[in-house]
């Protein structure tokens, strides 16, 4: 259940010009399901809203977030220093469930919730990005790296990678997170091939607690609140 948690920055690791890993010490054990997220705040009044981030990794009371700088909120988070205070609301959402022996796929920033889930379920994992990034080895997990331009790992997009790696004698389904277009294609692909799929969606969020409807999304002919009924949807 979501709770209010005060933590302190353990480490803030800058990976490149607009990516960083924020390690937050929460000083006690928290039950976090893979694929869950926290609403985060480390400022006074502006920006008004907390910002949602998936759990990238979690052990020994330290929660890690892998973050791309987008606007004001992420810029402020990127500047936090060791021992500064941070407010977390969560863990929220449903998370990935029963995905033993699934193939895990993170496209771009979609690797954030996938990384923690792969670690917990020990999944074979594809990390697909446009081009080589300097921080390919930023996780304890081993990824099958795919780049669109072939500058690292194998050449191709996330769908090419899935076509190559998915083996219905080994894999029981796919879990994925990434850009909306990729997820839309993947949903169709898995439906055609009869492959069980769990997808983590990102929607703009205001409250993050099911009260405001700002994260409402049409999914399988239903309107759901991504912060509460998601972010993971099973197909
Ligand atoms: C469930 C969930 C998990 C996420 N996990 C991660 C993660 O692990 N790493 C990461 O870098 N980003 C993640 N995001 C996206 C991240 O929340 C936004 O990039 C961030 O809120 C942008 O804030 P900002 O103030 O820097 O940018 P601004 O553009 O100033 O933000 C303006 C408003 O738009 C919202 N917003 C902007 N982009 C997004 C987006 N893509 N998704 C949702 N809300 C958005 C902000 O929350 C804010 O309310 C996640 C989003 C969701 C919904
Ligand atoms: S963000 Fe308010 S209901 Fe989901």
C-alpha cells in the first residue's frame, strides 16, 4: 500500500548529460513489487505536482531510480546532493505479476521498471536504444543490447530483438515498457502470435493516487486509471 516515506540521497550518479541514477536511502524495509512506482518530490512549492518514477532497483533499504532530465522536476532531482532529503509517496500501482520465464524488454527509458523486474524474476532481458550510450553497463543485470544504428550490441529495434529472441519453448510471455508506438505495435504482434503480454504504460499524472483522473487511458475498451489500475496492463 502507498505510504508517505522520507528518505535521504545516498548517491546521485550522473551517467551522461541528461541521465542519472538517484539512490535513495529509506532507512527501513519496504515491500516493493517489481513494476511499481513512487511519486517523488524534493522541492518546496514549484513544481506544484510530485513526479512519478519507476523503481529501477531496490536492495538493503536503498531504492534506485533511473531518470532522464525532461523539465523542471527532473532537473531539480538531478542536482540533489548526498544526505539531502526527498519525499516519496508509494509504492504505487499493480506491478508485473507471475512473469517467471517471460522475456523482458525495455526500450529506451522503459528499461527502468524492467530492470528491477528482471532481477527479481531472473529474466532474459533486451535493452533496445537508438544509439550507443556510454552507460550500457549501469545495471547489475546483463542485458542483450540492441541499437537502431548498430553502434552497440546487435543492430535493430526492440521488435527485431523480440523476433530473434522470443522462443515459445523457453518463454511463457513478454513483459515490456517503452515508447507508446512500440507498445502499440507489440500489443498487436503478441495478439496475432498468441503470446501473453504485460505492458507498463506511462501517462501524465497529477495525484498519483487515483483521485484526479488525469492519468485516465482507454485500454481494451475500458477507461482505466494508470496510477491505480496500472501502470501494468495484462493482455
Ligand atoms: C508510472 C510512471 C513511471 C515513470 N518512470 C520513469 C522513470 O523511471 N524514469 C524517468 O526518467 N521517467 C519516468 N517517468 C516519466 C517522468 O515521470 C517524467 O519524465 C517526469 O514527470 C517529467 O517531469 P519534469 O518536471 O522534469 O518535466 P515537465 O515536462 O516539466 O513535466 C510537466 C508535467 O508533465 C508530467 N510528465 C511529463 N512527461 C511525462 C511522462 N513521460 N510520463 C508521465 N508524466 C509526465 C510531469 O509529471 C508533470 O506533471 C514515469 C512516468 C510514469 C507515469
Ligand atoms: S494521477 Fe490522479 S487519478 Fe491517476
